[in-house]
């Protein structure tokens, strides 16, 4: 089974009342995720540090520059497909003023978390969003 490492940039902001917002963009290229809302990201190039892959993908897909020092590693999530497994290296970035007018923010609240976005986001992103919410707001993680 082929392993394909990719880097994702997850921009987020915390709002009052335990509300999380995550920034997404519409996937334009063909493939199984065409038309879905997703995080900027793509294949990590040979010899490239994963955080630099996330920064490069943001520049390529969104057209903005972000400081790699702002990227905080969240974890690696797997997306098994029939002929390969995608390894999603997720990096958290704070809200950037340059995102204004681009993409859209999804509001994530308890108890539904990412469920309202079923069919609108790739299935692996549900776990990523829900894990981020719990890490930020669950008392057990304080």
C-alpha cells in the first residue's frame, strides 16, 4: 500500500461561548473531493519539512503568505483509499487578516460539532475539526 504524506493548514479562531470557527475553501480540481469545503493542503515535496509544505500550499491555493513559525503541529490523520493511504499532517494557524474576503468560516459548536457539514467537507476533516474543538474546550484537556 502506497503512503502519500500531505500537509494541511487549518486556520481557526475561538469565539465567545465555546464557539470555534475553521476556515475552508472550495476544492476546485477534479477528483473525489471536487466542490467540497476543505483546508488548504497538498503533497509534501521530497526533502520538504511538513510545515513548509503547509505554508507553500497556502501560498499556492489561497495566494497569501503565512509565517511557518505560527504553524503548530496538531497531528497526523489517515485517509485510507483503495490504492493508497493519505497521511494528513495537520498544522494549526491562527486567523490571518489576509483571509478576509477569501473562502468561508465554518462555525463549530457543541453538541453537533462538525456534523452539520456532512456532505460539505471531506470525511477525514470531521475528526480533525472535532478533535480541535475538544482540545480547545473540554475541561479534561485543561
